[in-house]
């Protein structure tokens, strides 16, 4: 079996496809896997770290506003289309799995031209422009959120959002004893986790609750500023583990750990966190719901996105699983909200119970079933 993944723009387009690749490898005797993506060193490094061969192509962008770059990018898309045809032909690819992003569009249409089956996956509650274009020629479209469209069109399937195997280890460690065993194994076998754990133990007072702060793979300056402005007040009562992204700055305070990115230790942190303060990208939200993490969401607004994070967050707020702090609300509300979410034990238990009812436990296998069915396996 030869499968080619495509997608890029954020790591939210990368990690779900890697999760599917891990499950496919577990299920099938032989999988040759490829990736067609942007000329982006971080995405390339993560894909290749997971033993997937990476091909870079030109990448255009579909802007909804007038820009001179729209004319330039038309040529980039055409070039990328023919680059994709050559890559798919040379590697005799059997099936495409697309995670969206503008780079995926020429790849999907090249596959369609070559009569290669295409499965597209949309993580968010609404489809982005690239996914809408891809869906027109895809054999199957898997959805991260349930939708009425699945009732009227058999090409659309509610699958849920995939979870990586590194996270599944922690998900399956469902007792304190199993958590401790997994922690010991990783300390012994994983150098990076060992370094993380030593720093965690050295800096935190484990008698205090832990607040996990994450703004996604790129970070979130707005969330970072709220944390920095209120850090001294937070550290009176809590430990803070803060993923800052590209706006990282070094802060030395007892009970505070700041990092650029979080990798495989995220499962450990989900288990330990009393509260997670986060954006509401679909991938992160899926992980928070699966791990039943008490969460305060600060979604990107319409001024910085098409509004999908607001809709993602509202979906789970309406079901009593999370709380939302909107961008227009000030930092005094932030502190009061944090204290209430951590100290109201009945509220925590209620949210966790509601999250458990929404967990889609077999997403990875469901999507793999769809992929394999398209090539007759």
C-alpha cells in the first residue's frame, strides 16, 4: 500500500495525519508513506521524524480580499499541480489523505486527474476554503464534528478527530498506578521526557494545582499577555506550565515553566493539569475533551480567522463541557474565572462527566477503514 498525505499551514494539519499513519502501520503488513507539503522546515522535520518521506511543492494562498499576490499565487498553484502529478506518478501512490491547508489543493486535484482515490478530513466544525475545494473531488470527506450533511450525502462521514499514539499511551493509563508506571518507563527510555520531568519536579510545588497554558503550535500572543499580566497573582496559588510559541520570553519564577513548544509530554500534562487555558483549534479541543481536562478557552475571533475557533468552542460550551473567555473581555474577569473554575469542584466533576459522553474513542480506526475501503483492502 502506498499512501500520500498532504496538508500544512499549522501543526494542526500535520499531527492528525501522523496519527492515522501510525494506526495504518499497526494494521497493515506494509505501508509506504509519503507527504506532499510546503517548503517549510518545521513541518518537514516533524514529518520526516515520523519516517514519512517529504516532498516540497510550491504553495499558493487563496485570499478572499484583493491582493497583488493573488495573481502570483495562481502561477504557484499551477506549478504545484504539475509537481504533484509527477510525484504521485513516480511513487505510484494508491490513495491520498488530505488534512487541508492551501498546499493540499493542487495535490488533491492532481490525484483526481490521475484517478487516485482521495479522502479529505476536516477537523473544524465548519470547512475552510481549501477543504471546500478539495471536497468537490474527494471520494470521501471525514468530519471531526457531527453534521446533518452526513444524512443527505454518503460521501460525508462523521469520524471525529484523530489522536496520536504518544497521547493514546497516556489516555490508556487510566489509573494512578498506570500513570506512574508509564512515567517511569519514559524517564528511563526517553531522553527528552527525562529532561522535561526533572525540570517539572524541580520548579513546581506539587501541593498546588497546575495550570497548563497552550496557544497552539504557533503560540498566542493575546493569551501570553494575559498570563504575563496576571502571573504573580496566579503563582500565589498555582503552578503554571506555559507554552508560548514564537513569542517566547525567559521568565525565572518559582512555580512557572515557560517553553516554546510542547511535544510528547503533552499527555502527561493533560493528566496533571487542574485547568487548561487554550485556544480552541479542533485538534487541541479534541485532546482536551478526550482527556476530560477542565478548560478555559480563549478562541481566535473573526478579526484573525474565519471564526472556526469561536464555533468549535461554542459547540462544547453549549454541551456544558468548557468555559469561554471572549477576546473583548478584560483580564480582571480572567482572574475571577480561573479561580472559580479551579475551586468549584462540583463544576469540574459536572464538566468532566459531560466530556466523557462526547468522546469518540475509535476515530483512528474508523478513518483507516475508510482509507482501506477505497483501495479494496
